[in-house]
C-alpha cells in the first residue's frame, strides 16, 4: 500500500476511500480493515482499491489501515482519521419556490469532511434531492430541491414540507433536520408581453413584465435572484410585488425575452425595439456630456473674466488694425482705379478742347428740356391746315397771340385751366412749356407772369396749411414747370460757358469707369457702380483684350487699337469700337451699332461675322446666353472690322484657323442675322427679353434675380453679396474729383471770373420778398424754397439727363450712377441733418462724409 485518499471522514462512516498500491487485483479474497472495522469493498484494479469506511466504534481519532489478499497481508503502514460527525446550526433562507434551485446557505461544523453533501426534502410522499457545494469547514451552499408532488390544484398555496434534511455520507442524525419549518412558496407567474406575443418598444424605454408571486412574503432579507435576458443580453432589473422593470441594453430589432429565477425559465414573449428614434441612448449621453462640458466652460469663463479683460482690449486693437488694413486696401484699389481712370480721361481729353464738347444747339436743348421725349414737336413745324381753312386758322392764332400777350387774360386763362379737375399734372407741364415757348421773345413779360403765378402758389400753399417747405417740391402747377423752363432759357449761357465742361467730364468719367469692368447687357448691372441696385454681386472672371480695328474710312491706314473685355457681348464690343473710332464726333452723327456688323478677320480672305445670337449660341434649359468674345475664343491683338449690315459676308476657306467652336458648325449655312432697331434691348434698354416663340429667357453675365428657377449659388445670398458693396466705395473714390469739380462749379459764386447769372439772384430776391410779405422768418424755410427752386427744379434735371445738353447716348448704368450724384446734390442743399445707421440706403452712406463739406459751399 502506497497511499490512501481521503485521509479522514466522519465517525458515522460512509466515506468513499481509495487505497493506491501495486498488483492489487491479484488473489480472490480482499479484506480492508480500519482498526477492527471492515471497509466495505466497492471496486478494485491493479493500482487501487475503493471501499466505504465503516462507522467508528472507538469514536473520533486515527485508526490503522490494513489490507490482506487471501492469506497475504499487504506491506505498508497507513492511517485514517475519524472526525466528529458534521452538525448544522443554521439554514438561510428557510424557504424556496416550488421549482427549487434557489440558493441555501448552510452553516455548521466539520462540513468539509463530507464528500458529496446533498440536501433532501420530502413532501406528499415524494422525495427530491439537490446538490451542495463545500465552501469551507463551517459553510456549504446548497440548491433547494424542487417539489415533485402534483400541486397544480393548490398552486397559489404555501407548502410546508414533511421532511427536510441532508445526506452527509452515513450521518443519520441530519437526514431529517427537525429544527426548521422549511416552506415552499408558489412559483412566480408572468403575463404575456402582448396579445400578439411581440411588444413594440422605442430605444431606451423600460420593458415592464407584469405578474404575481414575484416577491415571496417570507421574513428576512433574502430575495429571489431574477435574471432577464433580451436575446442573449442581460438587462438591469427593479423588482416589485407585481412587476419586473427591465432597463434594456442598447439593442434594435426583434429579440426573445427570457426570465430565469431558481429552476424556473419563463418566456413571456418577444420585444421589437424600433430604430427610428431621434434620441438614442448614446445621443442622450452625448447631449448630457455636452451640457456638462458647456456648464464647466461657462464656469471657467466667468471665473477667468476679470483676468482676461486686458486680452479683450488687445483683441479690439487687433480688430481695429484689421479694419484699418481693409480701409487701406479699399483706398489702394481706389487709388489704382483713379490712376487708371486719369490716364484714360487724359487720353480722352488730350485733344478735346472746350470747343470739342458736343453741345447741342440752343433749339434742340430747349426742346429736350421743355418737351422731353418728343423729337418732332408741332411747334418746330410750319402750320399745315388741310383744306381751305389755312387763312382762317392763321388769323385766329394771331388774335389768340394778342390775348396771350394780355396779362389779365393769360393769368385768368391759366387759373381757369388749373381749376378744372380733368386738367392733369402732365397737361399743366405741357401748357407751361407751350406758354414759355410762345413768350421766349418777351422774357420780361414772361417773368412778370411767372412772379404772379408763384405769388398765387405761395398764398395757396400757406392757406391750405401745408408745410411751407413743400413749396416747389413737385410739378403740381403751371407755375412750377414755367419756373423750370425760365431757368432753362436763362442759364443756357452759363451751362455752355461754365457748368457744361465739368458735367461732360463727369459723364465721360462714369462711362469710362463703368466700361472698364463687366456690364450685363440684359440687367444693366455693372462691376463698377455708384448704385447698389445696379451692382453685380458676384465674382465675374474677365480679361481685358486689345483688338486692332480696321479704320472704316480707310482700310489702308493704320489699325485703331480698342480696349474691350472678353466677357463683352458683340453689341457692347461694337459700341466700344464706335466710341474709339468716332471719339470726337457727336453721337447723332455716328453710325449705330445695330446698323453695323462686326467681322473677325484672319488674313486677307478669312473673315467671320460675330453676332449676339447665332446657331452657336448656348442654350441650357429655358435660358439662352448671349454670345461674347470668350464664346468665340477671340484672343488679344485680333483684327476686327465694322462693316455696314447689308455688305457683311463671311468666307472661311479650308486653310483658315478659326477656333473649332465656330468651324464645327459648318460654314455653308450663314449665321442668322437679326436686324434690330436703334433701341435694341441688347444695346439700349436693359431688360429680360424672352423669345416669344420658344419661351426662352436670354441672359448675359447674371441670370435675372426675379426668376426663381435659377440654381442655388448662381446669385449669392443677400448676406454674402453684401461683401461686394466695397466696390461702390472704390468707384466713388475714383469719380470723386469729377463730382467735386461739378459741385464746386454749380455752388460757386464766381465761375471763370464771371459772376453767377443774374437770373438766380433775381429769383432768390423775389422768394425773400415773398417770405417777408408773409412773415416767414425761419431761415430753413427760405433756404428750402431756394433749394426747391434752383437745384431741384433745374440742376437735378440736368445732372440726371446730360443728353438734354450734349449730343451723347446715356446707358442705364450711367443713368443709375448720375441718379446717385443728383441725390447727393439734393442732400447737400437740404438743411435737415441725416441720421445715418446700418439700415440707411447705400447712396446716403456713400457720400455721408462729403455732404457736410458740400453744404458749406451751398451756404455761400
């Protein structure tokens, strides 16, 4: 015998002992003795013998182990120690559920000597056993046995067992443990999750499992240990008498719900967790973390505020520096643009002495001021009466002329007309112009009539309790239009000798500056503008080209260089060429761009006619884009020629090397030639001109912003487009000198050594007399009367319409810029202070710093 295991066991015996040795299967009769007691043989093999220890007769203590096979006694000396039988002192808890398998903690003595401890229960004649696990000498953990009896009839009743005990080897004393009233509570019951068996849930929402008997009503702190699995994932639980509240894991989709308690496994159904929730658990946690972080940041900012105040001052200074840099950049752009413009203006005026300014003759000037928009007025024609009534009509007109020269009749005639309700404002202006036309040979008489009518007007104005400053503001009477015409007659000489030159120079400067950048031929918007409404509010890529134009008067003379932009339409290019070729010729004497064709020449024979619209024009959706030089791929230094429309032709031989964009269309079909009127929409009045047949809308640089079908990004948002307003400042800076020169001339008391026209002093003295007569001593009212009388009634009209004075063509962008200058002129004559803010119109903000300076000139 070499060894035996285990080396000890309870006094009551029953310990399963294994004796290890060699050749133990020899012989037939085997006897194993523990002291004097026989160990009951269980099995044997060559290397071991297994037997059950008998109870000890001598009580606790060691005994000798001896082995004999047949008559031979096995060598070796082994001992086995009997230990006092184990005892049980307490069981916790003293209850379970009918399905068993709940944990029982048993404490006592010598519990570790038991080899395979088990717990037993007997109820209604049925016995059931479950296993225990030895933890140490004094503690074992057992699983409560389940009740095997049929208890469905009394499912909700508490069961008191007949017997409860332990199987500890041969220890008979613990088979029935009588010191306990061990009871069984009914099994927990769970209701189905839903009628369909599938519960719809949102992520993060708790799953509520309803039932009964969930918490046994036993005393003590022990509780049933529930495990709830959603699929394979456990969830955290809150248990009450009638429900289990399960906080589900972060899952989506359909999963089986399984509840485990003791030996019971219940599935109340399945749960479907939807995935379309906006706030998932991670999102909620992120928001909570973000909120916490924000709170910490706010606290830190508040704590650090005082220490950081000097850094704010540094930031303010840095911003100020950035603003100064921005101003410097704008100023530099103005300076460069001004330098370029000066060069252009000097080139323009180098051979333009005062005789070269294209003044209209007095007759045309007077007609344009008196009857604007009417070219062939009846007063310019000889009287023609059909039939034989010529003599009678002439006689009647002579008699009417005598009446007109009668002061009483004429005043009565005008006053009677003005009392008629059907006598419109337009009719009043027309009658005033006709009266002044007929009386221009008798200006003293006309002036007397005018003074009487103005005196009546002032009285009516004061009687009707209107504000005195509204006098002469609008053309609502014959007198007001007569006053405009009176100044037109008497200031013509002053216009020609003094004010004409700075006005013409301003017009040329605006035209030159506008044409240096892109101008949209449809909307009339330009890169360089004084008017916010006519400003291109996006980046247009463009390049300046110099074209060599064949002299139309002599093809053999040197070619004329013309500066154009590659984004110009063909009509715009033609107008720039006409301006360059006929720069000293009045506009009315020049050919019209619409009557000419632009030929692009290459060599002696290759030439092609370029047009705003032809078969190469690009059409996208319902938008058609006008052709530009870039479209035709015209490059710098190309040779072009203006030829009359009826003579235009093109010949493209195979050797010609025009860009593929033109030649790919085949030159056997001529380009479509569209005859247009002198007031073609492309060259004269900017507007959107849809093709009536196809509904196609035409565009050039920017699509008209009244149309909602344009793509996002084609026109910048209001916020982003405000960036381009600095261009107004650059344009204003460039034109500043020319505006100053004009205003200085108009507000000057002496011009070129000659005093201002006496007509101005005469009318101002008359207004002062009227103010004295009516007891008006408010200097602001007197100032306003004079402002409404001369600057508003005459100068604003001339500044906005230089074509009344000069033989020129005024484009829409030039008109918009002149309107801004005219508004500034009126603001300079006003006595009221303008409160400016970020919402003030750009026209007011643009000249805000200059107006106080101009007002000092007005005061003189």
